[in-house]
């Protein structure tokens, strides 16, 4: 028999359950002295996959900074939606919410807009990736970047290519440069046009092809590469278009020695391996990377494995972690959340044990990292492995790719 419920019992039950969502959604409490870090990343839009990888670095940084520096992070997150205007609006919002420092934004175009906001509001901005040189060439006082600029990536990448050709005792004669037509890709194209002629490379660029960043088909572009007779491809791609490029290269059966970029993503992300399977092997990325021999790799790898057992640390997550590390180190030394004091502490940064390859993290008077360098990684066994520099090597280079045959 079901007993009737009274109006008073009904109202009491309704009142008690009404607060359950509020209780379950309550934000984890943080200390009053925590560093409020506004994190801006493209977790939706056409760069969403890259933003999600960056966010892993943020999630790992919290516990590691608590463990190593005793710094408590209070993250205020904003999705830039892969859009300049959204990034600018979200930056203003995070500053209004009390962010002591901003880190972001991966994309150079969005970072340029956010840099203007932070400079006007006198809030320090530690950049994540964002390779456009102008970001640290406009006289900004509150902008810091420990990542190579586009021209630096190109110079580093060309030197690493020379290392590869010398090691393999064989080099391509004709190369195609294919790039995404957005801020990053255009920066890389301008850099290649300017820098390549002075490097005495064994190949010449016989085809330069740009494409829309939202494209879903690169068949025409790859056909042009095939027609040019290029035996080597240098891409400036993002993740989705990087996968399109490889699939089309294999579909059209291009007889190439290999594919190697000069900086940027597209071929080293976990999603690339998930989607490409066996087609992910042998491609080479020359870009900023973590030093597998650094002491800090141990705690970072431990926390990363706990949170993301099916993934691995790479450039996007590494760069995000390191930007937060830089902010937390400055906060600890400054002993204050005052923006000016944080900015002054950032300018005096000198971090010996850090993730990225290169010497101590230090900034020049413009806010650009002075000791950053690149690594060359080749995909094998389900992840990228360092092949150069030799002192950080995890695997021996394989070049040309096994399917290559001389015409």
C-alpha cells in the first residue's frame, strides 16, 4: 500500500533536493594566497584538438607546482573558440574576475589581440606557443614568451634537417612547401622565403602551396606537389589538415623521401596517432619539445600518466605547463600577486630545471626567451621520439622512409 504524501512533506522534499546541484557543482576551494591564473585556449572551433592538448598541460601543472614550488594555482579558464574577437573578450572577462596573470593563447592571431588587452590593463601575459615575432617586437612590457619565434623555428629546423641528411648520407633534391593560410602559416612562409636561400640546403623549393585553414580536402594541393616532382615535403600545418595531407600523399602514392616540418603541429599530437594508425610512422617534426633527460620530466610524467594514461606529453601540453611554471616561479619569488611586482619578477626569470630543450629560462629586454631551441622528432611505435640533438636522442633516425624508391 502506498501512503499519501502531505503538502508539507512534498514542499520539504522539494526544498532539500533543490540545492543538490549547487552542492555537486561547488568549485574546489583554494587558499586566499593562491595565484589566480587566467588560461586562454582554443578548446572549440577549428583548433579545438590543439586547445584540448594544451589544457592537459594546465591540469598537470596544478599538482606539480604545488609539489615542487609549494604554489597553489587557481585557474580561471576561457575558451577562445579559435577566434580573435572571442579571445579578446575572454581576456577582459578573466581580468575582471581577478586573474593576476594570463597564459595563452596558442594561436598567434588571438595572442596578438590578447597582448593588447594585457598591456593596456597592465596584467602580465605569458605566451603559449604563438610564434609571430611581432609579439615581442612592439615594445610591450608585460608580454613574455619562452618559445621560438617563426624565424627561430625555421633556422633551428633547417639545421636539424642538415643533421638528418648528414646522418643518413642522402638528401632530397626538390622540396614542396605547403602551408595553412592563417597567421602561423603565413609567418612560416615569409620566414622560409627570407631564410632558406642563406642556408645552402641540398634541395630547392619547386612548389609553394597555401590552403584554407578550414579545408576538408587537400587532393588538389597534393596533386600539384606530385606534378612538381618534389621528393620531399615541408608542411606548415595544424592537426586536422596535417592528417589530410598524409592521407592524400599515401592515396596518390607520392614517391617521396619523407615529410619534415620546420616548426608547428600537425604530426606529433596523440590524436594524429589515434586517427592515422600505421600511417603515422616516419614523419618528422622539428619544433620546440621537452627534454627527456630533464629532472622535472619525472614528476610531470607521473602526474600526466595518472590523469591521461592514454596520452603523452607533447609540444602543446609542454608549452602550457611551462608557461604556468614560469608564472608560478615569478609569483614565488615576488611573494605578491601585485601585477607590477609579478611583471618585474618575470623579467628576472632564471629557471634551470624546466621541461623544454635549451638552457635556463631567461628573457631578454623584449620578453623573448633567450635560450630556447628545437628538437627533431620522428614518429615510431605510436609516439614521437627525439632523434636530434644527439644528447637527447630516444631513437635512431629512419630516412628515407621505407617505401621510397629511386625513380
